[in-house]
C-alpha cells in the first residue's frame, strides 16, 4: 500500500484597508464604541421613519375641510351634511331693537338614523317685551307688554340625496304653537317648511346654503292676520382657522309669513371653539334688515356631539 502525500495549500491574505475609525488595528472595535454607534444608527433610522409618517399627514390634517359636525348657528338644520351620531346643544340668545327685546334659552337635539337620515327638535323658553305700536305677527301691539313662557317648538327631518365633495339633502320642518295666543310669544299658527340644502367642502372651507318654501296658518294674536306662503333661503360658510377654531358667517332670508308683515333678512358672524372631540363652544353677533331692521343679536351655545 502506497501513501500519497498531499501538499497543503497555504493562502496568503492580502493586506486589507486601513482600519475604520473606532476600531483597533486588528479590526476589533474598542470596548463600548460598537454599541453606541449601533444605538445612534437605530435612533437615526427611527427618526427618519417618524418624519416620513408625520410630514405627509400634518399638512393634510391642517387643511382638512370642515365635516358635518362643523355647523352654522342659525341655519343648523338647512345643511346638506349630517352629524355623526347625536348632537345635544344648550343655547342662549338676545335680540335688542327699538320696539322691544327678546331673551331666550333653549335645547337643540339632533340624531342620525342609518346612513342618510337626520332628525331633531328645538325647544326654547322666551322672555319677550314689546312697546305699544310695535309690529308683531302682522299686526300692531296695542299696549306695552312683557311676557315669559314656552316658545313654539320646532321638529325637523331630512334625507341626504348625494354625499361626497358636495352633499345634497331634502328636508322639512314644522313649528307647533304652545303658548297662549294673547301672550305675544307665539302667532298661534302652525307653520311648515320644505327645503333643499347643499354643502360643498374644499380645503379649509365649506359653503352651505338652502332654498325653500314655507306656509303658515292664520295668526291668532290680537285681531289676527292671514297666513301666507313664503320663500326662504340662506348662504353661509365655515372656515377652519386652526385645529381648535372655526370662523362662521351666514346670511338668511325669509319672506312675509302673514299679510301685512315685512320680509326679513339676518346676518351672523361667529366663532366655533372645539377643545375636545365631543365638545363645542360657539357664539356670534349679527344684525338684520326688513322685519329685523335696527336689531342687534347675540348667540352663545355649548354642544356635545358623538
């Protein structure tokens, strides 16, 4: 048996590059330097990832258009958009004019049913004073009075026909007389209205408005006045000022409800502060013309919605 000698191959390593900073000549890292460098790289990668997530979202959220929770004060009902689930609002208002003043406090509730239906009601108590000769419900007040009691409650419902960048809704509302006919707090007539409402949202603003028609029964205050069919309309905007503040502005028109009564126009500018997801505090100041000429109005409200 012959044994064959196998030659061993010896590889000669070529000289490598100069050692990196933070390593020894033999290629081994100094004690502690490797862990700190790895930690710095890890933190740097996490910061880059966080910036990549935040930077695209921040401008979009800052310029997000108003939603169905961003509503006008006067034309809350006549809006093409719907609330999310429920809205409970406590509000107070004052109307000061040459012929007399109104002070009121009320509750507004609205609820969403399914995908495209919203319904609700307004309840209020009113303290009203009028001078003799002041126009009221199509007649003149015979003697000065000041009465307090329940105002006419209002019920409404609407159905959203279109949704998206432009919302379109068809709705109706009815007012029911409750107070005594001679109190001056109510006309004593049932009143119904139908309307088509729209909302268009773009970037930081929403444009809101409606066109409608209403009909009133005959007034029963004093000698009474014949009820009429009348037109209604409104136009307003909600502008996002910041994450917590909105600016609201609106103008609405209402024709003469009774024979001998003037038409009415009102304007209101306000602010909406929403410090939390479910709370809004809002208010506004305004004036009017026609039946609401020479008036100054103020409104404050706090709303809980979810």
